[in-house]
């Protein structure tokens, strides 16, 4: 990500976060009629203790001097979460760096992680890298989602599959929530690895070919590990409820383990067992 692209991403993010707040939510009077939703720039500047001109330049993506302490004030004014703060700092300070990976350099799963995958018998589990490329899955995941083995390795990107494979759209009752969760994770990686040009190329491709992607991406959600309850409508098992938990696999490969555990007090596990027994 070059400097101009990074600052443009910062501009889009700040505008989106400002639009989410209301004067009442931050203890300010509503004032006169507002043309657009959210706070005004001068109100954010007031809350952050900076000049309106400085904040305007920051939000416009100008290349200005920024300190961690002032950024912290901006993050507080915008009521950012921990993950959103990290994203803000990585874009504004360019504090993270990464070595771009070759396309054929997909991380390998260790033998111990392979065992963990197999042991999670009735918990569909997917392992992905920092670009959301799927590098491993268990049998339960193949039954609930799709048989990733039938997809060429270079096409096994979870973000791309969400928008190109109808199986996912039919499966998730609230597909937008499902897709938004993965986009929030993807944005967290995008902010962390600001020097990897692959992200910008991938985003450009997705925006040009998938209008729904562009619309959801502009919501600017950021989360390193969202925990959500998902309702699936499986073609064979019908209604299934899963809790999604994301775990980070520490090491140089930067892998993520997404585990879908059958929701308690539901018939989901029983249905999954029956589904996996069928030929």
C-alpha cells in the first residue's frame, strides 16, 4: 500500500466512523439541522482537543505530522473499539510493515494443527492466512460449507468465495452479517500489513466485480475476532445454529482458526452427525 492509498483509506475510515455518532451520544447539543448524519468535523476536533483545520486535514488524507497522543484523543472522540484504534494507528502512523508473499507461498499447516482439525469432529473449522486464503479445513466444514478440495488452491480465498459462490449466499440466513464479519477481519489485516500491495490489488478487483462487496466494505467495520451466532439453512440438514469463534495461531505464518461450534440446546450437532454419516 503506497502512501497515497494508505491516506485515502484513513480518510474513508474517519468519515465512516464520524457518521456513526450523534451529538447526543457524545454529550453535545444537537444544534441546527444537519445535512448529513453524524458529527461535524469541528465537533470531533473539539472532543479531541485539536484544531478544526488539523482534523479536517487528517480526515482529508493529507500528509501531515501526527503523534500517537493526538491520535489517541481522536480515537477516544470517535469512540473506537480496540481493533478500530489499531487500524487507525496503523494507517495514520504506518507503524506496521510486512513482507509481500508470493502467490504460490501459501503457509503450510503443522502436523499438530492437522491433528487439532481432525479432533474437532463436529465443529466445522477453517484455517486461513492473513489474506483470508483457506489453507486447511476439516470434514465437518466440507459438509456444512462446500468441498474446498474441488476448488483450485489459488481460488480458495474466503472473501472471494463469499461473493462468487451461491452456496454461501443460500447457506447463511443473514448473509450480510456473515460476510461483514469476514470483511471486518480482512480490514484488520489490511491495516496491519500496510506495505503488502496484494491487498490493494485484491480490493480493486473485488470492488470492480462485486457491487455488494463495495457496499459492505464501505461500512468500515474492523474486528480481529468477531464472535457471533450464525443461522444456516443447509440444503440437507435445514436449520443449523453455530457460534463462531476465531483463534489466532501464533507463529510466522499468521494463521487464523475459525471454529463453528454447534449452538447449545439446539439440534445442530445431531443434524451434523447425521449429515456426516450419509454417503
